[in-house]
C-alpha cells in the first residue's frame, strides 16, 4: 500500500512498481475517474465530490474496491494507491484482505502544490505528465496518441487546498494506525522520480528486486489504466 498526500508521487511510483512486481495497480482515484468518464451511476454520484476535492463517501469507494479485489488478476497480490483514506476504509480493508507493507511518501507541502499545479493528463489514455518534471515531447500533446493534454479539475488551486486539508484531517491518522501495527515504512519522496524509485526499491528490498522486469526512464510518461 502506498500512502501519502495528494501529489506525493504515489501513482507515478505505483505504476512502475506494479509492473516490476507483476501485480495490478489498484488506484481508487483512477477507478473513480473512469466511472465519471463512463457516466455510471457511481460516477455521477462521485463527480461533485472529486471536483471539489472532497472524499467520495466510504460506502461507494468500498464497493469498487471489493469488486476490483475480486477480479482474478488480484488473487496473487496487488498494489493499493489512494486507498484506504479514512480509518473506516482501513477497518473495512482489514476485513477484506491482508496487507504486507505500507509505504508512506514524505514530501514537503510546497512541493506537493508545485507538482499538482504542473500535472497534465491525457484524457484519452490517462498518461500522466508534468510541465516541469515530465513534459511531453510536443507541448500540450500526449506522446502516445497526440491528444491535447488537460488539467485535472481537482488540480485547480481551490480544490488542491481542500484536498490537502482533507488529507490532514482524514487520511494522515492512518499513519499512526499502521505504525502501531508495525507495518509502516517511510521514504523521502522528494527529488527526481528515478531517485524516489530507487529509495522505494531499497526500502522494499528483495521483494522488488526478485520481481524486477524493467527500469523506466523518468522522461517517459506514466500510463495509468484503471484496468491495470
Ligand atoms: P487520487 O487520484 O487518488 O488523488 P490523490 O491521492 O490526491 O493523489 P494524486 O493522484 O493527486 O497524486 P499522486 O500521489 O498519485 O501523484 P502523481 O504520481 O500523480 O484521488 C482523486 C480524488 O478521488 C480524491 O480527491 C477523492 O475525491 C477521490 N478518491 C480517491 N480515492 C478515494 C478514497 N479511497 N476514498 C474517498 N475518495 C477517494 O504525481 C503528481 C504530479 O507530480 C504528476 O504530474 C507527476 O508527473 C509529478 N511527479 C511525480 N513524482 C515526481 C517527482 N519525484 N518529482 C517531480 N515530479 C513528480
């Protein structure tokens, strides 16, 4: 499980690590955005919360997590990104499945705000870019399919402020929750993406090394698919 504030780089690192460990990358943010895009009843209910930077109600999120964990590719392991986010979600997760390790991504708040302001995504394939740290080859165009890049509605300043506050109030208490169980590890997630990947691998040790298949370059866009 990758735990940390908005913009900490959880999604960026999860997509690399999931490929190395050959397990699905389960991001509740990606699953919820896919539901919004598909205009499902869940998506319609979640959209306003996401846009405003608030958490989507626990029962909705738990429903999609239960469904996703029941899929065959999650049987032998998975990487959680952005879930759980409340103590109630963590309690529910306890009843669903065991967790091996929780890694907390530590990043100064000013850096989070800078990263979120600079993030751009491809609305077609969901690749993630950053105008500073991971720019596309052609300005504002996706490297994969040429689609014009957009800013996530919740990366606008008002929503970012709400998300940071919501994180402090509702998600940060999970650090103590998992520390008490002895599952929590921490990495310095400031610095270039490749350096953070190296710290994550070092923290997780042989688990990752043994499953390693490839090392990504930080200049490549990160592709995040809800079906991963
Ligand atoms: P979600 O999509 O999970 O958003 P988040 O947790 O706020 O995380 P982000 O996606 O903003 O950041 P990240 O840590 O993944 O960073 P990333 O790698 O993209 O959730 C969105 C919303 O959905 C929530 O607000 C809520 O409404 C709802 N939701 C989701 N899960 C929920 C749940 N469990 N319960 C209730 N509601 C839920 O990187 C950010 C940027 O920085 C990118 O541009 C990237 O290229 C760049 N970058 C990454 N690493 C580095 C680095 N080392 N150096 C420089 N730039 C970097």
